[in-house]
C-alpha cells in the first residue's frame, strides 16, 4: 500500500511539474520547495521528488490521513518505500544551523549526567565487596578513565561527519544488517527507561512525604491488587512518567538547555547532601569496608577488577549513543578533550561523595545503603523536622531532575533515534521517544524489580552485547577505513554502494566478529544471572568480570583480521595493517539533500571512487 501511494504521489508530482512548464530534467532539478521538517522547521532546497502537500491531490480519506498524519517528512513522498527506509530529516547529517553544542555544553551535559542514583550505587559497589574507600576510589578513576576514552572514540564519526549512531553503524554492519544493533538498543532503551522511571518515582515519593507526612503511603488506600506495588507506588511512578513527557518533545540539539539547568543545580545538591550526612554523623564516618570480609591475594585483585568494570555497567548504552550527541558539536574537537577529561573527573568526584554519604549512613544506622534515596528516607524517618523536610525535598527534587536527564540522554533519545532508522517514513525522534515512554509504562517495572536484584544484574550484564557492537564500529572506522566515510553511500541501497556489501546489505565480517566477541562472556553471564540454580567454573566467572573489555577488544581484533584477508569496499588503503594515512575530515553537508537525490538516480554505484582529499581541500567530503 505504501509503495502504491508513493507511486501515485510521484506520478502526480511529475504531472504537476509538466503543467508548470518544467518539461526538461534540468529545469525540474532546479525546482525547490519548502518542506516542513519533523520539528516544524523548514528545509529550503530539496530537489526533484521532494513535493509539498499542496502539490498532491488526495482523493480518498486514507490518502489524506497517510499524507497529513502518518508520514513525518513530506520531502520523501516522491520516493519509493525502499528508498524512504534509508533517510528522513532526523537521520540525515546535521546541517550547520543545528550544530550548536560547544565544548562547555558537553561539560554541562556530563556534569548533569554524573549526578544520578545509578552513579551513587556504583560508588558503593566496591565498598560492599570489601574494598576500603581509597581502594574503591582508585578503581573508579581507572574505570571512568576508560569510559571517557571509549566515549571519545565512539564520538568521532558523529562529530566529524555529523551522523547519528543508526547511520554510522551502517558502515561496519551493512545498510540492512545494521538493524540488528539498532533493535538491540531499542529494546534495552525501553526496558531501562521503564526501570529508571520507577526509580524516579521513589524520589517523587520522598518529595510528597516531605510535604504531606512520612505516613502518607499508609494513608492512601491500596486498590492496586499487586504484591509488588501499591497504589501509592504507582502514583509516584506515574507522576514522574507524566512529568517526563513534555521533555520528550524537545528537539535533541535544544536539550543542551535542560542539561545546563541541571548542571547548575547538581553541585549544590551533591555537596549539600555530603555536608549534611557528615554533620549528622558528627564527623565520624566508617571509611573502611562496609562489611567484615577482607579480601587478600588473587581474590582482592579480582574484586578490584570487578569494581573497575562496574563503572562500565550502566555506561554501555551511552558509549554506543555517543554519536547521537556528538553530531551537534560546533567543531570536530568540541566533544574530544572535554569528554576525555570531564567524564573521569566529574564521575569520580560524584562517586567520592557517594562513598562518604554511604559510609556516613553506615555509621548512623549500621546498615549498608546502596542508594542515596534510602539514606534520605532514613533522614526523614528518624528526624521529621522542618529543616529535615525542606532538605530532603530539595535534594530529592534535584535527584528527580537528574533521573529525568539521564533517562532522556541514555534511553528515550536513543530509542527515538533508532526507531527513525527502523521506520523513517513514519517515525521521527519525537514519535520514537513517545513510543518508548508508552511501552515503558506497559512493562510494569515494579514486577521486574520485585523478585531480586537478578533483573538489574541481567540488564547491566547486557553490556556484553553492546560492547561487541562498539568494538566493531571502532575497528571499522579507525583501523579499516582510517576515518574515511562516503556519506551518500550510507544512505544508498543501490548496487555498488560501499556499505551494501551484497544484495542482503549485510557485512558478514561484522556478524562473525560480533559472535566471537560475545562467546567468551556467555558462560559467566549465564552463571551470574542463573545462580544458584546454574553454576559455572570460577575461570568463566573471572573472564566475565572483564566482560566489556573482552567483548570490545575481541570483536575489534577479529573484525580487523577478517578485513585484512577479505578487504571491504570503500577502504582508502590497500593494506590496513601496513599502509599509513588517516583520512577523517570535517564534512560539509549543507547540500546533502541534492547529493542524495543525485545518488538515487544512479542504478549502479560501482564506478564511484574513494575520493580522499588532501587536508583543507575539497568543498564537500562525499
């Protein structure tokens, strides 16, 4: 049906052009129309095949509904469904007017993101395993230092070529096989959005109890009929869920304002919480390990490793997401040095605050509280004064905003961006984000979190799948292609496209490397999630403790070896191990729409060459 409608619209467009006297192909190509984008902006120069709604005479109610409501970008009504799968306004390279993220915006972004419940829980992990505070902090610096490096490496293709992850991954996986990593991210983003929203509901609960009394939960009748949640729990979750919706409608490049506001609030709340907790414990805090177990020898070494890798557990999605934000950078280095420095510094400081607050809570109550929300709840429960109520309310409010920002950056935006690649004709980032929120509500996260911590452990362990994807993308861009990307071929499914590889649009080298990266981690993953019913050897568990590094580097190594023996199309050097050169450039994409339309007119792209320019030459890098 969609192909038939596209054909109808295309035919009518041609008739319309003929009526206007544009009988030659050259005159048709000069015709420009204004097209409303998915966020209400305008694109001024779309070539033949791009038609406005006024050019189309729709006869049936279905055609009118299809044109007005289903299709998100009228610019692509004149192309086939198969071609429209490749592109829409949210998938195309970001033009200059939307590239507004300077280095300080990335600093604000990470300052805002470091203050959330998960980061505080990561800080407590090493203490729970038997490390003291300084040992734990050393592992955090190492872990987040690696995170910063991985984020910067993943960002380069976005900052230089202004591409989002769903498009960038086509270079390594193939135009159609790229759907697999995209689907992986969509599923994980929806589940994590649901879980993080439920955690956000706990901060709403503290705010309500601060205002209406600590026994508020018992005063509200329970009609939920669920062993895992009450009416009050659902109410708090629903308030957070509804409050998040308006922010899902904001275009990605304008989200910098949300992160700027959040970045201003975060330091006051973090250090205010720290000072408050230390004062309540009268300056005496348990800075030793939070249990009586004291590891030695090999056991101590593996606990250090687990604490380092724990920093990556909840960062696996953000590492893969990196191009989605880097594409909005004003220069190719706007997202480079600041992320490399800011991520380890800001997250390590936040974790230190979390370690001290956790230790203060242990000193006060003799209980290991992983979550800062639990510590705040104890403050409210034991000292229900005006000052305590005000302090808990304000800190909980900042945690609520923190959860909101983290949920958008790590989950809703990635889901929305990925879904534009799955259904580009019908879904933009806004619709995809709202779809993420709707399905997250239906998941009922209170049931997922009720049984034990196995579910959240499984979610974190899913990093073994995302790490293999990140490793392949790294190897393809930096080693195999040496920073060279032919942008129009990423949006092309014609024969000869560098990134189609074959008629199935699948790069088998990436598929093999992906499986090889996952395989070593699977036994330990199964043993960890399935314990105690399933047991595996200690060696398998130790290997699994290195899961992200194992998946990343093994998949990258296998991919490089395969590409050495079976070279890929479009690589700028013949021998990827011996030949020198790095060909990354700042891409000029202002005329991308016309370039893409011209590419679509070609039936075969086999004759296209690898057009590597010398530094500073060439108008456009296509």
